[in-house]
């Protein structure tokens, strides 16, 4: 470029996200969890004497944002990667509660702390971003994929910017589980009452009240 030969590289970090030539997010997840674990270790050394409430705030302020930065883009689908990220939050739950007993349930600790799994939070974030895009609040062009209005007996019963989406054909998992094909399929499995939420805040509240993982579990298997 400009008379200067460009060097090839296997991976590159762009705006804090590691992209590699294999089109997977393993390197990014490894770097993210390593950094988050180091931050959590710092909290454990300096906040061990604090209350559960203070520890929880410290985790949600300093560690969890590292685990969720740009998560709508790199949200993994392999269970090993999902578990690796959640393991950081599991350690944080033990830190916040001060309970390091192997006989104690980390799931119960997170329930007591009112912490949703990071997998569920990433799904909510993707659905919220898609909601914003369907309502022209995010610069994502959905015109090629959206189906206008809900139909019943071949009649449009309610008009909205986009109530459902066409199935996006995919051949490779790296595309199938990327943002648009994956999230539009999961969006279609949501009840119309949620998809038709009048505002972003009401959409968030309804997602918070339900379990989107259960609602969308079979969406990508159809």
C-alpha cells in the first residue's frame, strides 16, 4: 500500500476486540478472561474485609464490564468457551459471599446475589441491540431480512418496523452464530408481546422478567 509491502498476520486487535484468521473468538476470550481474572485477584486482595454488597459492586464495576465488552459481537456458542467466561463470575460469586466451600453451590450464590449468568446477559444485550435496530435507534440495515407486520389469516393485524425476520441461510458455523443470523432467529422465537414493546425500556423490562435462554433455546435448531 503506497509502495510499502503489507505484512500478513494471524490475528489483530481492533477497538479492543481480537480478530483472527480462523474466524473464531478463542484468542479474544482467552485474553478477556485472563485480564478479568487478574482484576478479580486484585479485588480479592484488597476488598476481602468488605461487605457482600461492596464486593458485588466492585465486581460489577471493575470485572464484569471486561467480560462483556463488545459481547454482542463475539458471544460464543461452544460450551467450553461459555463455561470459561462463566467461571470468572463463579469465582467472583465466591469472593462476594466469602464462601469458598466446595460443598456450596455457586448457582445458589449467584441466585442470592441476583446475578444472571453471563450467557443470558449476552443474549439480552444482542436482543436489545436488534430491538433498537428494528426501531431505527441503531445503525444496522435490516431491510433485506425483515418481514413487516404480523399476519393472521393472511391479514396484517399489527404494523411495526419489523416484527419478525426471514431465516438467513448459512453454511458455516462462523456465520450461523454471528450476530444477525443468530439473533434474528432467536428474536423470532420471542412472544409478540415482547417484540411489540413500545419503548426500549419496556423491552428491557420484559426480557428481565422472563428467561430469554429458555424462550430461544430451540431457535437455532429449526
